[in-house]
């Protein structure tokens, strides 16, 4: 878990927002327009994923994810990664990026990394993942990789993915599916 102080502050902000008085009926049109705007993501991403077409059983795979923030706002709460093939050891994925302070974690069959870099509109981030196939891997291995971004309010940017999910903060996924055929 990260700092608990930002979490407490964000919970206080959320509680304050829930305690606001109800909007009068005369403002129904404004509320509908505001709700439509609130559904749009704070930061949309254009994602490219490179993957090998073939790999040997027991060999390494190399996935490169390149994501560009298309805006309209800076992205400050996003995770890069995704669901890797079923025949890789998720506990032994090597990753690299130029962003210092990157933290990665396993979430079921998915492996995500939090990059502590605010991406302004049209800025990009690239991350490389190198998992190893199991020796008994066969068939076609499928991975769904990309970016998950959250619409966080000011002061909530240091929250964990689990806490953002628990609070129901809107999330948006931008992923590509790639396939690699296992050859002998």
C-alpha cells in the first residue's frame, strides 16, 4: 500500500461530494449535459503493441507497449500492462521503461505497472515486457496488453489500483490483442 494520507484526503473529498445538497429540478438540463461530459475519459490513449509472431517453447517473448495520451487532460493515474499468455510465468516477467519509480504488481492473470509520470496531451510512454514461455507451451499464445486509465480528481493520484476500483472511480481500457505461435 502507498501513502495512507493521500487516501484519507481523497476519501474526505469523496465524502464531501456525496454530502452536497441535491440539485433543484429546474437545473435538470444542466445536470444532463454535465453527466454526458463526465462520462468522457479525462485521458484517452492511443496504444500500439508489438509482439513476436513465433517463439519457441521455453523461450522468451518480448512485448513493447507504446501509449500516447490523446487528452483532453493530462494523465496522472494510469497503469501499463495487461493479461499475458496462459503459458508464461507471471512471477518472472522482466520489464523496462525510462520512467523512474515504476511499480509493478500481479492482479490475477494480469500484470500491471504504475508509472509515476504525468503525461500531458500528446506525450507518450513506452514499456517493454519480457516473459518466458513454459517448456510445455504449445499452440497460439494470446496476450491483451495496453493501458488502463482512471478519472481521478486532484489529490487522488497516489492511490493504488485496488483502492480506485473499490471506490468505483471511472476507468477506461485501451488494449490490443496480439498472438504468438509456439514452434518446436
